[in-house]
């Protein structure tokens, strides 16, 4: 993996591909490359480079005249170290075909051994080159590029997306998708393909989403879709995308991440506008039939990864408190291997910003096979989870470019809080007067977040300046604030490259307190809550051992502030909504420490925005 772009048409191919790869940089990568095909050319034009895209662009400055088909890729290494040889695209032995690939070919070792016996010579350590060589081998056998493409795919196991081109078919791109995102952009006398819509918005807003096990053949004037298993031609009209290209720009901010943090009040407001109609919570995808299933639930599983997992942990408290139903939260990569006990009255909620997270997709398939009801909570319209779950709730965060999630997390928390109220109402576990009070408070959240961003930024900058060289941080929280401690520490390590660890505050005395000294910052999430006095006791324990206390407190707090070297205030809100507010200072703290340390905030090392391999 990580980013695919392809073009066939009359424009100059290299600039189109480079623009597409630039639009995909947010996904994270360690090398890049392109292959172009000019009509009448005697060979493929191939350039690959390790490192940033600028390295590739320098090699291409004198080669901008190609017209015809082309493919490009930004790679995040899975098989083989990140270098020029392992970068995509990859070619067959005859150098007649080229391919780019996201995902993993599970049986690549076996296929490689078989192809080497047939005389194929491999240059890289990647599983991707197996696809190119297998396609080339099959093409030598049948002399039909499209049929060879299909034959090669049928022999590969795994979850992957491919885009390829052939020297003998200069006006065609060959595309395939299986459990890995791929979208087609439909233009006038030209067509495009990419990992997501972002690279396409400059050229077209007409998008076709490929389904699993579908092959697409693109020419300048046609998109032909074929079911790999049946050979049936599939007719599918494009859909219009509402996002503008400008939404994916920085808008005057230094980094996308900073811009996206300051967009969070609007994200919450948009979520409320979409989900509350005349003071009633509405989810348009939840039909009467689905409502009946929700009323009869016996248990909820929440399955997600990374930041979305922390949203799921917060949702556990929300749902158990409001809907009075047991909730279990699982890391996606562990769920399917735990042999989960699922029944038809169980709900599995799958949380994913992209809707394409490989481990979460696998967990969804496991849940469906075992007869559970599945609900996707995703941001990307038309993504795999959105299409294949039994029901879907969109989070309306808009495009998020920064690899470290901020506004998508806030959208998830807001949506899940609303869903907990909705489910509590549906199951009659939430009293009407309590619901009204909570609804009155939820309308205050956009202004509350804006107030934190406007009023606390300078104090957070001062804290960051004092602590940015510290080698370790600990984050503490209880109940609703425990997931926030985990998310705060994750955000910190993601973009600062500094060790940080989140704990349930009650666990301090069971080991981590041994780490406390006068050089260790302890970030304590301690707003007004049922566990306030317990947090105060934990802070006293840290203070007695000379730890550096950084606290997040409710406005007007005196006791914790006087015990803290640094403190950040958030407006008072019910505990149900507190994770939406208390995480904001932690996002800003991570950001400003990262900037002071000279980190690449939007594209942290080794990370990818959309993790499409298990």
C-alpha cells in the first residue's frame, strides 16, 4: 500500500499523475513512482524513487510530454525495505506490463517459486512484483492482456487493489478491487482511477465505486466493469461527490492538522444539524425494521483500531449509561481471532474514519458470518464498510488530510453520544427529563470547543515550550476520561515521536508510580465528574513524588489547578460529552510539542492514513 493513481486520456500524463500523488501524500508513504505509456512508444517509461515525492519530481522535470495512459503510486512498505527497487510500479520480465498495488498477496511465496521455474526474473522483495510477473506470464500464454489480467488475479489470494497498463494496449487501464478501496473518476474524453476521491476532485466529481471482485477496463471514452467470477458486464452510473478540491487545502494554516483541529466546532455543528431535526435525534439509515432489532439487543460489541478504538471505549460508557446494555470493546485485529461468541441479537458497531480499515473489514465479515447485526460508523461515503454493513451512520467530518486523526475523532464521539441517546430513547431506558437536559447541553458543544481553541492555545504553547525536550509522558484519566488519556498519549507519540503512555488513573499505584520523579510530566484529565475526588487523590500521589503535573480541568477549578505546574480549562459539560472537550487541549499540546521538535506533523514517519493491510 498506500496510494494509487491512474489516468487515460489526452492530457499530458505526468502532471496529472504527479498532482494525484501529491493529493495522496496525506496517507503516508516512503517511496513513489510512475509509469507512462505513449501511443506508438517502443517501451514503458518508468521512474521510481525512495523518500519524498520531491525526489521523484526532480527526476521527471524533463519528461512532461507524454500523452496516453499512466499509473502512479506512493508506497508504504509491507514486503521489502523502502527503497527504489521495491517502489511501485513493478514490471513483468519482458517489461511489457506494469502494475501498482495496495494490499497483500497472501500466497506470493508459492507463486514466486512457480514463476521462477518458468523463467521469470525477480528484481524486488515485494509481493507486488508477483502480480506483474504473473500477469506477464499469463499474457505470454494467451496473448490477450485483459484475459491474462483476470487469470492472474484468480490465482492470487488476499485483499488487494491493482491498476495496470500494457504496452500493447496504449489506451487502456486495467483495474481490480478486492477488500481494498479503489474509485474511478469519469471525465470527458478521459478517465481516472485512484485509492480515494481526493486526487480526482481537480478533474471530476463523477465517481464510480468498484465492488469486491470487479474488474474495470478504462479507455478515454469508456468505463467497462466486469464481474470476475461470472464474466457479467455490470452497468453502474457514477455518483456526484459534494466535496470541493478547496476543502482539501490548508486554508492558510501552517499544517493540515492545525486546520482540522480548528475546524472541530464546525464539525460538531454539522453533526448536530444532520442528526437533530426539531429537537429529535434522527438517523436516516435506521429503518423501522432496524429499530425493532435495536430494541431487542442483548449485547453490543464495538470493534475498531487506534483512535477509533478510543472513541469506542468512550462509547462503551455512553451506551451502558444511557441504553443500559452491556458493551464490549475490541481491537479489530484481535476480534476475529478471539473466536467471538455472537448471536443474532448482538450488535457489532464498526468504527472507521476511512471505512476501509483492513482489520475492521475482516472483523465485520466475521460478525456477519456469525449472524450478528452490523452497524458501520464511518466518515467516507460509499466506502466498503458503509456499503457492506447492515446499517451505516456517517460522521460528517469531511476530508481529513492529517495522518493523525483529530476532527474525525470528534465527529465519532459526537455521533456516538447522539446514538447512545437515540438508543436509550428507543429502549425506554432514558427518562424524558434527563434527555431534555442533555439535549440542551449538546447544543453548547460547538461554542465550548471554539472557546478552548481560542482561549487555551497560548497557555498550551507555553507548556509545550517548557516540556518539549522531556523524553517520557504519562497520561491519566478515570471513567470517561480514561479513553481520553489513551487518545492523548497516542496523539502525542504519533506526531512528536516521544514515548507517552495512557493509564487508568487508579492503576498508578500498581506499577507506573515507580516511574514518577521530578523529570516526568503527568498529564491528568480531571474535569468535574463522579471521579473528581479520586483524581485529586491521584494528583496528590504524583505531587508527593515531585512529578510535573499538567492538568485538564473544568473552568473555575481551584483545587487541582493549585497543585499543577500547567493547567488547561474546559467549559463545564455533562460527563457524557466531556471526552469531546477534554481531548482538545491534548491535541494542541501534541501539535505544539511536535512543531518545536521539528516533526513532520501532517505526515509522521512510518504511519499511513488508511491502513489497508492486516
